[in-house]
C-alpha cells in the first residue's frame, strides 16, 4: 500500500519567514517518517524581494499554480522598502479571497514553560480560539480617493457584510465550540457606534445561536472586549469577530499568552474546494531577520495545524508535544522568551523530540 502523499506549496516570503519555515518543513518531514506519510514540497519565491526586482509579489497565474496543492505553508509578508498595502494586497489577501479561505483560526494558549505578562495567570486560564471572518467586512476594496492633494480631497472605504459571509463564519465558530470542552461562543461587536453593519452582525449572531441551544453565548463591544482579554482571559472559549475586529483580537490574544512569536494561524476553506493556507502570526520581523535568533515555535505549531487539517492528527499532536517540550527547557528557548538559544538550537531540540 502506498504512503499518503501531500503536495504542499511553500512560500517562505520575507524576513524571518525564510528562517523559520524551513524548520517547520523539517518538523513535518520528521513526523512523516514516524507516521508513514510523504510530503512533496513546491517552493515559490514570492516576496517583497521579488517585488523590488520585477514589480510583482507573485505572477499573474500565481493563484492557479497554488490550486494544484493540498495546502499552502506561508512564512511572512512585508519588508522595509515595499509599502505594506502593496505586499499584503499583492500576495496574502488575493490568496485568501481567491481560495475562499473565509475562516481565519488563531489558537490562544498559555503553554507550559511560557510566562504570561498577566500576573498570576497559568495555562488553565488562557485557552481559547479567535475565529476571524477573513474575506469581507472592513477589508473591502470598495472605495477610493478623489481631488488628491487639494483642499477638497476625499477618501472613502466601504465595509461589506453579507448574510452569506456573516452566517458561515458564525456557523464555523459554533461548530468549533461543539468540539471543545467548554462550548461557548463570544461575539465581538460595536453596534453602539457602527450603526448599520454591527447591528446586523448582532442580529445574525442571535439567529445563529438559536440553532445551537447547548452552546453558551455572550457578546461585547470591541473596546471593552480587549480589556476583558487582559483582565478576564478565562472567560473565553471561541471568540468570533469581523475581519478587522478578529485581526486586532488575534494579535492581542498571543500577547497575553506570552509572545506573538509563538502564535500560529490558519486560513481555512472549510468546504475544501480550494487548499487552505497556514501562516505564523509573527510577521517578517525585519529587526531580527538574518541574525539566526528567530523563534521557530510558531512555524512548527502552524505546521501542526496544517497536518491536522490534512487528516494527520497523530503527527500534528507529535509536533505539539515536541514544541511544548522545548518550551519547558530553558536551554532551547530563544531570546524573545528570555533564553539564549538560536533558531537552529531550538529547531534541533524539536526535531529530536519528534
């Protein structure tokens, strides 16, 4: 019987993405050997460096090339010299939208060996998931600028909320909560200030919750919700938010869990009509790029999420166990966690554990 074989597109991208994504690949290869499956990699040099050379983040047929894959493993996008809106809208956002990766999933856990900046909080207090609507909402292309450079200059940006888009991300959040021990969904809103879209979001949340009578629910305005993340992280299980609100919360979450440098993320196409994409949250970190001190934990945790999505749950669990074993060993911790290990030392410890 032939081994299971997965085709994974790899886009190391910019900055430390090129340093940590290879570690994630090595971790997957180690798990593939242990759990008897195979991975075929196809690497793409799509990045700000490419843009600086030829004026394109990726080729015109880039999306079609990626559709041949079972999953996409992305490092980071963005680097000084290329405006952020160019790098983002030239690569990451088109992939998310063309592949209909409408569910952005970001686990927030205080792992053993990591100290939260929140005094007195332990792993039992911080364990939730942010579910972010990923393809519409506030990150719309509708808008523009006229009369530029004059005193009549006018800029507009439209938010787009559809019943189809809102309902499906809320349904995903409720279905996820059904699989978790606590079974609770919190909605991020701002219906007291944003008069049309957010009351609509609240209406759809109430309608969706009626289909899940056994799931506990609550909702908070985004401003106080950020405060509750800091003061009461133990309140949360699954948090669902619009594109902008989910983006904000999914950076704050890892910060209270000790370091954004260990935070994973997945851009999921739940219907599996297109490949899903997996990316660490930490970004390209140009301030430390090339120094060999980047933390590869997020890349490995992200790789575990990818394996789980592909159906290799045992291999995914092995990566997470290896990751946590490194975090409890001070000799393998990178500087962002207070240690002195470099990227390679941390990587070798994880590969050995797998």
